C-alpha cells in the first residue's frame, strides 16, 4: 500500500471501550420487564395490557414532546422512558382507568425527569413519583383491586378501565363484573383486598399462604404479584451486570430481619417475615425500582446502607403507618437520602491517609 | 509462591487481544536511516557529541546525558551522521535528533562496548554503569532506570518489584522477553537488588501467562531472595501503585513515589536489557516492539533499532489501507501518532495499527451521566470519576483538584472504558489538570 497518503485519526486514550452504552442497559431492563408484564396480562387480562401500554406510551410521548419543545434531539432512543412507563404500569391495579395511568406517566416523566434536566439529573425515580402522585390524587382508583385469573379476562375489560377522564369511577360496575365472573367458577365473596390489606384491615389479621404469594395467584398491582418471575428477571439483570444486587439484597434482608423480630414478639398480630417479603410490591420494588441507578448511591458501602434503609422504612410503614403498603414511599425516601449516604460513605482514596475534609 | 493469585481492588477486564503472543521475536531488516531523538526519556535531553558527516559505529555513544535525570544515546546502526537538527517526536512536537544514514557495506553485527566485571562494581558504580548504558523504563514510561536505582536520601528500598504483568491489551513484548530472555531478567534483577541494596526481589506475573510464570520459576535459583508471584489478570495490574498494593499491601502515598514505601519497580524488559548489556558495557540501541492490530497483515514482536521510522516498521509488518489509527504503546494508555515519520523511541513498547472496528467510536453519542457507578467501581485509585466528570463539565477545575483528588488520577483509562454514557472522562481530567497546572504556575 502507499503509506504516504494514509489518513491517521488522532484521539486521546483510552482507545478501547466496553460495548454497553446507556440504550443497551435500558433495553436490557425492558427485556427483563417484559416477562413480568406478560404474566400480568395472563393473570389480569386485557385491562392489564392496556394499563401498561398506556402508561408506557404516555411516558415516551411526554419525553419526546418535551424534547421537541426544548428544541433538542429527542432522547427517547435511550429506552429510559420505556422503562419508566412499563414500571409505572406494573405498579398500578389492573382496573386503573386508562386516563389515570396516562396522567401518572405524564406527571412522573414531566415533573420528576424532564424538569430536573432529563436522564441522569433526576433525584427521584420518575415511575415512583408518578405512582405516588396517583396514590394521593386518586386514592380510590389506585386501591381498587381485582382477583387474578378471572374467567373472561381476555374478552372483557374491567369496567373501570374506560372511565371517562375526570369522572368518578364506577365502583359498583367493577364489583358486579367481579361477582359475575366469580359466580361462574363457584367462588363467592370477594373482599376486594390484597393480602397486605387483609392482614392490616381485617378484624382478625388474615395471612395469605406464602405459596400463593410466591406464585402470584393473588390480587395486587399488575406486575408485583409473581415474586418468582420477578426474581428470575432480576437474576438475568444481575447476570448481565446491569443491576446492583446489593441494593436488592440489603433491602430484602433488612425487611426480613426486622419483620422477623416483630413476628417473634407476637405471632398473632404480626405477619411472618416470609409473608412480608412476598406480599405487596416489596420484591418488585427491590428489584426494579430501588435499583434505579440514577437515584441510588454510587459507593459500594452506600448501596448496602441504602437498601437496608428502604427495607426498614418499608416494614415500619407497613406495621405502623396508615397505609398497608410502604415500599413506594420507602424508596422515595431512600432516593431523598441517597446523596447524603453517598457523602458519608466515600471510600478512602488510594494513598491518602488523612480523612478527607469533603 | 502463594496459591491464590493476589490483586488490587477495582480495575477492569478489557478483551486481551494478545494475538502476537505465540510467535517468536524476529529481527526487522536494517532501516536505511535512523533518527535518534535526544529526548526519549523523562528528564533533561541528552547532548549531542557528534557532528554532521561524522562516521559512527553501532553502539558508539553519540549523545551524553544532560544531567542526573537524563541518559546518553548510542548509535543504533553503523553509518554516517546525516544531520543534527529538529524532527517530529512522538508527541507531535519538533525536537532535536541525530539522523544517521546506514553504511550499506558495514557489518552491523559488531557492537561497540567495553566488557566490565560487573561483580566487582560497587552499588554506586553499578548505578553509573546503568546510566552509561542509556537505560530507561521500557514499559512505556521511559523514566531513567538509574534514578530509580538510587532512591533519594533518607529513603531505603527493601523490595525490588519486577513487573511482568503486561496488563495492556495487544502488547506481548514482556511476555516474549520472559520466554526468550529469562536468564537476562534474573541477572538484571540481581543487579537491581545489588544497586538498591534491597532485601528481596518479587517478580509479578499475571495468571494469564502460565508459560512465562513457569519459565521464570525455573530460572530463579533457590538460594537467592527472589520470589515469583502470580497476580490476577486485571487492568491496570502493572501500574506501580497497584503492584505495590497487590504484592506487599503497601499504598504509595498521594503525590509520593514507590521509594517512599521502600519499593522500586522495574519492568521485565528493562531488567532483561540491563542483564544483557551491562556485562558487555554496551548501550541501549534496540528494543522489542509488539506490532499488532487489524491494520497489519504480519503482526508480531520485532527487534527494531531505536530511531527507525514508524513507517518503516509498519510497512514491514504489512500495514493495510484499513488502518485508521496508529497507537504508540497500548490501547489503554498509549498515544495516537500524528505522522508515520516519527521515530521509534526507547519507551515504545507497542505499535498498534488499529482499524475502525477496533477503537472506540470517535463520534459516539455522549449521554448524560446516569450515575451507574461503573466508573466508581472501576477506578483503582478509589476516586469518583462521575463526580469529577460533572465538575469538569462545569469547569470547576479547582474544586476537582482540591476536594476530589484529581491529581491522584494517573489516567489509566478504566473510567472512560466502562462508562456507558461514552463520557470522555480521562480526557476531561487531562484538560482539568493542564488548566490547574497553568493557573498555579501563573500565581
Ligand atoms: S483514569 Fe483516573 S479517574 Fe479514571 S479510573 Fe483511572 S485513575 Fe481513576
Ligand atoms: S460510568 Fe459514566 S454514566 Fe456511569 S456513573 Fe460513571 S460517568 Fe456516570
């Protein structure tokens, strides 16, 4: 060859680069969420599908439009809005009116992400912010549950799904729908409660069997019921090194130990720690929400502190709070203290003996 | 040797790409001329001793050391001095050099040198002999070896660390040296121990080179305080600070030198050259270079006279049109070369002709930092590259240096390598350091 005319490119070291970029990581999270979403659709029917799809589309559109308004190139290609949307959809009850699901997405991405400056700048997990907003604004819609595996779930929408925006939800319709469907299977009596609220609000605490909890055969938010599947999907992400398992482990361990301590003091009033782990959104939150990279600490000691903190707060809210479910607020609180945790857990820099002033 | 391989915490595992490991070292044909840069090392440039038109013999000293932290240069080939003047150096600047035209009829096998009985030399005389030989660190840093052998007053070196890690991808020179020149390495290690007065020598080899490990174990006599240790294969295992932590659990203090904790660290290739040249009283005139990458059709390890142009080396290795970037050194810390007319220097351990698919995309989209902490978990110095990156983009260079230990960053590249947002962290840090240097100089 003629090396006289060789064009040489100049750049600074390092000249090699690991393959994974942000879209690749986010895409893998989407991949890990899809089985959970499919199980949600299998157990709760087409309404669940529409809820998840709506929140996802709302999140992506919000992100895209805000980029258009700000005259920036759209950032939806990094898949992070899709992740937020699916997670939000999976934390909603299957019969959530679609307009509410959409509003949650718009609020979450708009207020918690775009306003802060987009991906990487948010201090709270956008899906959680959206979910928390809905919990406060629409307490009824967000706590109206349907049993899983209802007959006819693939052919009929839950009546509340198509509620007109800003109209009151037709609770009676939902109950009728459930009763009719249940009647065909010979089961009667639907308490309308999740395992957690049955424990918390029933006159005598009732505990759902751990097996049913683990396999997901219980009412609850679309994506949080099937613990086994969530754990499998989490393992995939851990294997791909795209999720910090220490946060999940810290959270589950602390929740287990603390609720175990309560249970040992009074076995009739407090649920056993296994029930604590597999009920509600603890497994889902620990796997997909607390591990949000942006809002969690970065130091190797800090992630343990952070996980343990969320686990403890979750149990405290569940046992002493007014709400049956505490995972969401516990994680939001964890997000809020994560900068502080970061600061106090900075490792010692190599070769520095003096404590850093920081 | 311990059973478990030791290591330092953090670091990365880039793909090794050590394609040239299997082939024996070959000598390149003689280049028509060589350009001997007067500054191929850290420290003061050498001073030319020859004039235009003068005949020089291979191995003859052509430039003397320009001070204590400086080394002399020797003629890599027999021939005639064509000129003494400015040429392009590997940094892309113009620098002084002696250009020697090869004498086509001369016998290049003959090398000038006065054999010396090194066993009779005192440690001080040994250090002088090392300087006379023009020895510098051949691993890439090109720091004068004799300076390392004479630790500052009040410091005592108790351990000589011999670095056979070669953790940079692609490079295999040290590996070949360990297989082919193992007796010289052991001889060099002995000399280094004698010159420094150290109690023991530790030879460190990554556990992806079992053959090298075995070769060295077999060559080390039992009755000498020389031990061989296997280290985990991880980048940057071969950095002095990481070696000191992995082998001896000693941290080199921030801003300090390994000698502060009683350690002196030498590359295997450096010691091999020392063991080879010192008894013969010869100077450093050639070295082994890994020529590799997708852009050359005959990659391998070549013995090349110092001062040979990159063009000559690469053309002999069969450079193709696919070559997109030439790197002097390894792909993690080496520098890209702006021209093929640059001469090979003492510190050139590798010459990589990489194709487009092999290097990081230059125009990859940069995402905001997603705080994934990959850089934090990779940084062997336990810095927070993410935070430093954010500050750099806000141009808060002072606070980077004062409260975030910017100056402890040794630009190993781990953080940039792992960052999924493609943030050019190391580059930002270099800029920040340069600005801080300038500001403190003008204060
Ligand atoms: S380049 Fe500097 S900041 Fe980055 S990993 Fe290496 S030492 Fe740490
Ligand atoms: S690796 Fe890149 S994206 Fe991740 S925390 Fe570090 S700077 Fe941010």
